[in-house]
């Protein structure tokens, strides 16, 4: 073949027991003499043998023989059970080796894979009991025709066990038997009154299962006696009682049993007391048996039923009579009310406020007039007098203060004084406002003042906020693509709300030779009253010749400060320097002296800094040892940006300067130390690269050598020495550590 061309392969060769798979190496793009070899994969034969205890039913020696099978191809199906005849007393149990789904070279002996039928005694049948998820619960061996013995009934949360499938009697082959389940339901016990802890039933029941009700409850709690359980919420009679019905069949739903309690009955007795007798002459004519707690108390005897001793009069009952049976009044299950007696001339008149508070208690003689206390007061009410006449008193009396509620007039007025609604409201109450009014060009925002907790006549005014319209106009060199004159007009917008999105580029068609250059005024993301003219904010599309250049000046947060349309090479005019809290404006991100293409120019800022002046020892600052200045403009000269403190020296030292020196362009927070020296010695200070002190040493002899502190370290740098000669000092100085970058 020619250099770089492809050879033509001969007809595919054949090889007994093998399959031709191609040629190697590649015979395209031949660049030198080359030998190319035929490639083969071995083919395999799969044989099924009947085994030592079986024969082929069809009568041939090897009816199941499959030749020329490639590695990885599907294994031919095994013979069915009817193709094999077992020796008497034997049954087929499987194949050896286990049949693989695909032909595997590893299973072959030579080129043959043989699967041999395996046999077991006919009485050795295996039965497996499996749970719903395939878990083997029990495996047992049974004889042909015998029954297997199942394990204990399994459990499954949320389900009820219903039996086994298939049948495990008359086993005639190896069998897997699965647990069967049906829906399960729970029984819950509740005590709505919360008198006692209730039983807990952890079981789950299938439909129709028998539920045995638990009565594990106290017999009584206080005045309540446990009666049993009911399925009906709020029922007063129990369905299931300890001596009655105690079981039920589970329905196809959860069941809640509610505790039923009965109030313990009490006896109520009336006694005539030490200075009275029963008029009708019996010892105990007023005795009532079995009155339920919290029901009505039997009425006490009237005055005619009691005869007072000479000089005495009936004054009431002890304890104070209660209209309902209260267990707290009982002693040994009996509530006894005993008549009380007072001298006939000791008449008590109680003056009480509306809530029962005793304002005055006056004792008068029979027929006298009681003197009331000063008129009481009650918030929101006017006092109108006393409930009963207190002249010519002939018996003990409770007289109550009476009041009349105070009402106030509430008027709701519109912005122009029009009365929208008037109503009368009780003291402390809340007025009901009329429907929200409307005002052309405004949005209703509420009422003022508040109309809750009304305590006096009040006028409440409707509040409005001017509403604005936002309009988009196509400008002199554009038209709306949609073809209408004003497709973008939005009304009813409040100051500070989001501005409706501007039309996209597809909505505008430009005049030939022009391109869209923005909006005028500059588009504002929120509606601003300052942008409105006559209640309308109009954004007009701006257009520039296609060759004109647009320059946008943006603030740090992307807000558009100004847009200018320029010719190629012109200089833009920067807007007024913007401001940003905590920062100092430092300039613009790009040069705009000769623009050659559309550009966004962003305002640049430096974060304002703080400086702390401090003094370690041998001197003080005027205001103390620490003075901090904050919000110093970024990049400023520190000596002029703030009023630098003036250190004062102690008696034996003098101020020699700041370390580090005051920067002329400050760009980060700093600590600056006031340095002092004794007046009769040489003082050497050691500072790190950033001005932080490393230590100092006092020298009393000129020409002495200085011992520096330990070599300092700095991440990413190597210490190289000090910037001053330390071998012989002649005066105080600051020595700074020197480094080189790694």
C-alpha cells in the first residue's frame, strides 16, 4: 500500500472453537511494513446433565447441549422439571454449580460448562417462614405431605398480623411461607378533666380483634368518682365499666376512650343556732341527702321557720350561704349552715361598691337612719346613688353603689371637614370607623388620632398620602413598538414605593441612525415626590447618534448618578462628588478625559479610620492615657484632620515625639504612642515595623552599647536587624525592626 493509505483486509477467517473478533494492529494509515494478526475469542459449550439420581424423561443421553457460546452471552435456559425423571425416593433440589445468568469463562473446564442436576431425599423438604420484608423467621425440614409448624406470630408497627400464606399443611415441595398483615389501629385513653393519669395501650389491633378495656384509674379524685369510659366526647354516661361491659371489637379506625367522672354527692343541713329554735318544733326538719357538688344548694328555711330567743334577731348563716354546693364547705360529707343571731339593737348596714368592696359598715339601732360614706367613683361611670333606702332601718342590710356608664361622641371627618360618620362609644371602648374614603390623586392611609380606648368626645380625621403617576415616554427619536401613544402609564403610586419597571429595549423602536441612551431624569428605583411634576413622574427615553458614546457615573451601590452622551475622544464632566456614611470619596474608577466607548464609571471610597493616642509611662496625655478619634477621613493628613493631643511630661522626663510619626495620608486604623525620656539619661525605644513597641532601655553613659530585645517575627518576612547603630549611643532615639519579604 502507499504511505498513509489503508490496507484491505481479507475475508474473515474461521477457527474451530473460536469466534473471529477482528485484526490487530490497525491497518489504516500505513506508514511502514507491518504484520497484522487475526484476533479470536474462545467459544464455550453449556451442557446440562441429569445427575446420579435422575434421567432425561425424553430418553436421550444429552438433549441439553448448547455449543459456540461467547463469554458474557446469555446462559441457555435450564431444562424444566418435567424433562427430568427422579430415582424413586428422590426429588430435584437444584443445579451444581449454581446456574449463572451469563456464560462465564471462569465456570468452564476446558471450553465446557456443565450444570449437573442435584437430588435430595423426598422427605427432606425445606419450609421457610418469612416476614413481610423477606426476613427469615424460621427454617425447618418436614417430610413429604406433612405440616410445618409456624413460629410465634410476628409483629409489624402499624399493622396487625392476619396469618400465613401459602398454606403450610400437606407440604410436597420446598416452600417459602410469608407473614400476612392487615391494617392495624390503636386505642387511646383520655381524661378531658385532667384529674388522673390515664392508661397507655401499646398494642395495635386488626379489624374485629377483641380489645380489653383498662380500668387502671383511681376510684375517686377529690369530689369526683370514676365511672368508666365512653367513646362519645362529652358524654355523661360510661359505656365500659369495671362491673359491666369490659371489651369491644376493634373497628376500622383508631378508638379514643374518654374518662367519665361523677361528682360525689353531699348532705346539706340547716341548724337553728344557739339563740333560735325551729318554729315547727322538730329537731332537724331541714336536712337534704345526696346533693351533687356544684348543683343548686337547697333553699334555706325562711324567717317564719325560726323562732328567736328574746332580745335576739336573725343575722344570717355560718358559713356564708352558697347558692351552689361547694365541696370546700363540707365536713365529713355534710355541709351544715348554722343560723347566726345578734342583739335586736345591733343592726349592721354595709355600704358596698359595685364589685362588692365594703365602703363602710355602720351599726345602728332598730328604726334609725344609717349614714352613707362619701360618694364613690368608678372609672368610666357616673355615680347615681344607692340601691336601697337606708332610713328607718329594721334589719341588717347590704346597700350597693349604683352607676351609669359614661358615653363619648366620636366623629370621623374627611380631609376637608366633611362628617363621614358619628357614633357613641362606651368609656374605654373602640369606635368602628366608616368604610375607607377616597380622594382624587391620593391614597387613604388610615385615621388619626387612634380610635381605641375612647375616654372623651373626639374628632378623628382621615389621613391621606399623595399618589403619583409614573409615565414612560419614547422621546423625540423613538416610538413604542406596540404602536400606542402611552402604553406605560402607572397610577396610584405612593412616595417611597417601588417604581414600575421601565420598558425593555424591545418595546422601543428608534429613528434610523439613533440608539437608546437611557432615561431622563435618571431612573429612580423608588417613587420620589421630588421627581414629580404635577403629580406625574415622566421618564423620557434619551437617544444618541449611533456613533455617540454614553458615559454613566455610578455610586458604589450601582445607583446611577449621571448619564452623559459624548462624541468620540471628548472628556466627560464628573458630577458633584457623592457622599457615603463612614467613607471618604477618593475619586472615580476610570479615566474619562478622552472616552472612546460606552463606559460605566464607579465612585471610589476609602473607609474612614480611627486613631488611638496612648502613653505607656513617664508622661500623660492631657485627657488621660488613652484618647481615640473616630471617623477620620480616609487619606487625610492626620496632623490637620484632627486636633492632635498635647502630651505633658512628668517632672523627670520630657516628650520626645510620636511613634510611629503622624501620617500625612492615613489609610487604616492606628495606635500611636507618646514617647518620653528622662531628662538626665539617654532613652532608646524599640518598635516593630508597624510602630508597636518592642521594649526600651535607659542609658546613663554616652557611648554605651545598647542591648536590643529578642529578634521579633513577622509572617511572610525575615528579620534582618535594626535601623540604628547600637554599638555606641549619644542620644535618645527610636529604633525600628527591619525585614525582607520571604
